[in-house]
């Protein structure tokens, strides 16, 4: 078993776009009854203040309240009634901004992720936010968790260097779609989206 260090709140930058970039190369750790499953973050998207594509744009609701917690908390929602999405709240309490974790490079618990996903292909285990959540068995029960402390779901760091981080437009949105708020590891096979957006 690999020993990871929890990512502390003091290590989180105080604006959303910077956090989206900073989270590249960090690790999502999921503690399950069967063991640990983890993956290195290779792709994120920022949803900033005043962003019409963000869930906090129209204010706080019972559904999105975790997005308004201080930076470093999980905001988990069900997209289109099909797939759960893992986000990290990103600024001061009450602001309502966050970072979507779009893709992971699997590290630990790969057999468990394969079982959760029902597929064998390593590249596709957590390539895309819905696949990621399924691979790590993330659902609304984890909404609001403090990701800066060990628990069922948390963020970790190690000495790994993320490599070249590229920036481009976000995927699958129609509002404020031209903002370059998607960050990803250039050349990573585990990044989601079409090749035309991953150059």
C-alpha cells in the first residue's frame, strides 16, 4: 500500500482557476470496504465566479450547498440523471465556485475499479467524470465531505511532477463555452474528450 500525504487546505490557492491547475498531478483517494482505490488527476475544469455554466451561478440551493463551503470540500451531483460528478469547492465559504475532476490515471485498486466499471481497459477506467465516479464508487453520500482530511474520500499529494499542463475550453457545456478553463496533462492517454481539444 502506498502512503500518501493529505493535501492541506493551506496548500490550496485562493482562486478557482489556480486550484484547477494546482490539482493536476494530485491524487484522489477512495477508501472502500474492499480496500483503497486511487488515481492521479490528469484533467480538471474550473467553474468561476459569474460563470453561467457553474452550478452556483443562480445562488445556493439544497442541491448545491456543498459548492458554497470553504475550499476543499466535495460537491457531488448527478448529471442528466445518469452519472455522478466529483467537484471540489474552491473559494471562501458562500462563494459557490468549484473544480470538476474530469479524469484520473489509475494508481491503486485497479482490480476494484475494473469491477466497479465492469470493464478491463485501463485507459477507460476513469477517463471522464462519470467513469471516474463509477470507478471510485462516488455518489451523493459523499457530498459535503472535507477532502483535506483522511476519510472515505480525500485528496493527497506526493513528490510527483505533473508534467506539461495544457489549457483549453471546457467540454460539454453551452453557456460561457469559450472560456479556457480546462486544464490537463498534455499527452496523457487518460485525458477525456476529443483529440482535437487535447493538442
